[in-house]
C-alpha cells in the first residue's frame, strides 16, 4: 500500500484503469472517484472502479493523500479551482493529461502551498472512452512520464514513481515543454493525420458507393481505429498543444510534398529510401518491447 486514500477525478478510460489496477495490486487503503454525469457514476459503481463513488469532486478529494485528475485537458483549470479548498494538507495532486505545459499553467496557480503538485502522463490508452472502457492491465509495461515542477519535493515525486511502478508502468522524468514536442510527433499529429484520412475517405465514399467500407484494407482500418478516439479529449489536446503540433504539421507537410514530387517524377529511389528508413523505426519499437512483432498486430485476418 503506497497511499491511504486515492481520489480519482473523472471516471473514464484512464481513471477506471487506475482504479482497477490499484485494487488488483493493493496500492491504496481505499479509493474514491467522481464523474460529471450520474450515468457515468452509476456505471463506475456497478463496475467497482473505486470503493466509493462520490457525487461531487469536493467530496471525492476530502481526506485523500493522492488526487489524480483524470479529466479532459480543457477542464483541468475549473476542476483544480473547484477541489483546491477541499484538499488535505500534505496531499499530492497529479494528473494524466496528454499535454503538460498547459495543464501546469492551468492547475498550479490553484494549488495551496501545503499540497504537492506532480504533473504526469501515462503513455497508454485505447480508442475507447468512458467508464466502461478501463481495464487493470492498461499501464503494464507502458511509460508514465512525470514532469515535476521546481517546487515539487523529491519525496512526493519518488512516492508517485513507486505508485506507477506498482501498477506495472515504466517511469521517466521529462521537461514539460520537451514532453509536448515529443508527444506532438509520436501521438498528436499522427491522430490528426488519421482524422484527416478517414474524413477524406468518408467524402469519397459518397462517390464510390460503399467501396471504402467494403474494401477497407489494414492500412485504412488502422487509421479508422485511431480516428475513433474521443472527440472532446482530442479537441482539447490540439487547443492546448498548439505550438508543437503546428510545428510538426509544418514539417509533415514539407515531407509529404517531397514524396508527392517523387511520385510525380517517378523517383523510385527517393520512395524506396524513405520507406526503408521508416521500416527500421517500426523494428525499433518492437525491440523496445512497446509493440508486438506479429504481422498485422497479431490480428487473424486482414490484407494490406
Ligand atoms: P474519458 O474516458 O472521456 O473520461 C473523462 C472523464 O472525465 C469522464 O468520466 C467525465 O465524466 C469526467 N469529467 C469531465 N469533466 C468533469 C468534471 N468537471 N468533473 C468531474 N469529472 C469530469 O477520458 P480518458 O481517455 O480517461 O482521458 C482522461 C485524461 O487522460 C485526459 O486528460 C486525456 O488527455 C488523458 N489521457 C488519455 C489517454 C487515452 O488514450 N484516452 C491516454 C493518456 C492520457 P462523464 O463521463 O460523466 O462525462
């Protein structure tokens, strides 16, 4: 047991997975949680995501020595303001938001001096959201990035690290701005590209009469999985990581124009060299144990 009482604000995919993992691994004396709608609170209660489902965020954080903000990035400010007067002395407040600089700017000013704030981001998720989506194994062998501020005590950071390692995660520390640039490359812009491609295919479908759906091969299907991700969460990611995503999108646009020119000019060497380089990146991800080497992610059927 690492904390006596853990409060989860929000009871969606990430909070639900934390709640189930905490119980399975005995990491807390008890857990509380709150969500904005009665429906989500009821599902959370039925699934046993936490020990006590509370009606208000203030009720959930009372007496907690760890509070985890598991809400969309766009409401972090309002939630932090709401819970601040109810936080216990000596409590650690952390979050799981996909963007770090904007969350720090939104949450830190509300935190009383007697509370430790340790921002963080688990690099784990699925395209599903809500209180039905969580599962205890979500964080196993996945990274949790901590972006502590200068005022955070080392003891609070170390304890939070023990907690995430207790859930089976790998933990690293990172500067928040660096985090936002890295995630723009590895997650945010890829999601935008998937959203774009699926939108283009949907427009074409009107012309080609169901062909896009009927002959949906693995490449496109992988895009559709990513493009099914929660619209609120992803709207907030782009609104709050504007600078880094625009920078990476600029580079992406340059690169796609270079590939476009190579296709037009019949420059097979350019295409082959580019595809060889990217194939090696996939190998690196598999070697780092962050994905399966099985063809087509181990799915039984599917073409290219
Ligand atoms: P989610 O499944 O949509 O859950 C969000 C939860 O927040 C819902 O339970 C929602 O309640 C609750 N909520 C919204 N406003 C609230 C408020 N004012 N007070 C209390 N609860 C409130 O989202 P998620 O995927 O778990 O994402 C949560 C956070 O984790 C986001 O910041 C996201 O950026 C980050 N994250 C997501 C992933 C991913 O792949 N999904 C990965 C890493 C990090 P209702 O259900 O009642 O509306």
